[in-house]
């Protein structure tokens, strides 16, 4: 009696995976199953990285989460169809002697049916079970197709975020340098910096809205890490808007709106913020570079109004295994963008710089 009802939990598992596939692969956010898979895996990896003090372990997050997600989808679908076929006594028989299949035979049959390998040494009896076999094969094809449609946009988004991080690192790498180099070296000045990042940030915002789980992905190198580059960029824009005594560049509010949206999806994935707002920025590098600054009291008041925003940025930075000083100034763990590859590898002495 109980065996004949196993098709009910089996059908529920199949439907749950299909709905999660649609929610995740059609890029409409995180499916519930995906979230249930990602949270414990990501929590375990971040705990291990902090415990061992090896930030490089976080670089495995993307691959681990993708493989874990596809693995759970596959196993639950496999289990669901196994329960469906096992619920009917004599639903499957051997092709040679037509002996009834046992549980392991059913598991084997469902596996190669979902893999769309065709029929082997087992066959379904009756038209109803034959039709269900066809449905299982279609389900397997659907699973493979949508798993690919889940992976490809994620890989594209990873490349996009890495591109932005590298470009910002080459320009300055930290908030103070971004402002100083945009002011002194960028052909378009501050306006050029804002214009250069506007389109990329808008694209990233759309990708992260479609796949919020990207906030659990990390890169091995600091200069490729969005969780370091994005806070540095936003802090630089805050300095431009609230510390420099100049008219803000056109489009600045639009760029900051894109960053605000990215921070919103970050809060969806990481709702708990266990950090305080970062300290107020030191304006000495900007002053030494000769940039026009507002009075310090006014800058302080303006930055205090940004406490909530900067708190999220600090949480993002630390979630990626960095510290807030890495955002403000270049640290030992972040390659200096002004250093050549030969210098970084120790193949030549430092070049002489004209004063």
C-alpha cells in the first residue's frame, strides 16, 4: 500500500526541481532549492577560509556552488523518477526474460533514461509506463539544457565583473588613487571616470539582479575582486561628490544608483551586517595632490550621512576576505597598479622615475 503511494513524493520532487530550474536558469533570481544548497556550502567555505586564514579558498566558491547546485538538481530528479517507477509493481521488467525489476534496477533505468541514452536491458510494461518513460527522458533533456543556460550567464557575469575590477585596479586600485589619477591622468578627468564605468555598472546590475548568487562568488587575486573594486569605486565617488570643492561630474548620480542597486542585491544574499561603518576617510593624500577640498567639518557631516551605505560596502569588503584599509589605500596584499610585471616578479630593479 505504501509503495503504491511513492509516486506522490516522487512527483513533488520532480516538480520542485523543475520550478527551481525555471526560477534560476531563466535568470529571475534565486530559486528556493538553489538558496538551500548555496547557503550551507558557502557558509562552510567561508568558515574554513577564516579558520585557516587562507583567503584563496574563497576562489573555489563559484565552482563549488555551481557543481553543488547542478548535482542537487540531478540527484533529486533522479530520486523523484525512481520513486515514481518503483511505486508500480511490475512497471519495469528485463528485456530478455521479463523478470520484474528490483529497486537497483529501477534506479539504473531512471539514470540512463534521464541521461537520454535510450533503453537498455530494462523496459516499461504498459502504455502508461511507456509514456512516463518518455516524460522522464524529456525531463532529463530539459535538465541538461537549463543547467547549461544557468552556467553560461554566470560565467559571462564573472568575466564582466573581473574586467571592471581589473580596469579599476589599473586606474588606481583604491579610493584615493582613483580620484587623484582621474583628476591628473585621465583624458576626461573626473567626468571621464564616471562615463567609463556607467555602462559596465548598468550591465553588472542587471546580471546580479538576474543571478543574486553571484555575490557568493569570489576571485583569487585582489586586483580581480569586485568586492574590493566596487567599494573602492563608491568611496572614490563619495570623495568626488562630498569632499572635492568642485561641481560633481554629469552622470554621477546615475552611476551611484547602479551601485546602490548592486548593494541591494548584496543585502538580499547577505542580509546580516555584523560590521560598523568604516572610519572617515583621510583627506591628506588628496590635499597633498593639490585637489580643492571642502572644509573638513562639512566633509565629516556629509560622510556621516553615508554611514548605512558605507557599512554595506565594508561588509562586502570583509566578506571577500579583505579589510577596509585595502579600499582606502594600497596595501601589501594588493598589487600596486603602477608596478610593472618585471618589478612584481623581481626580474628587474625599479625604474627611475622623473621627478
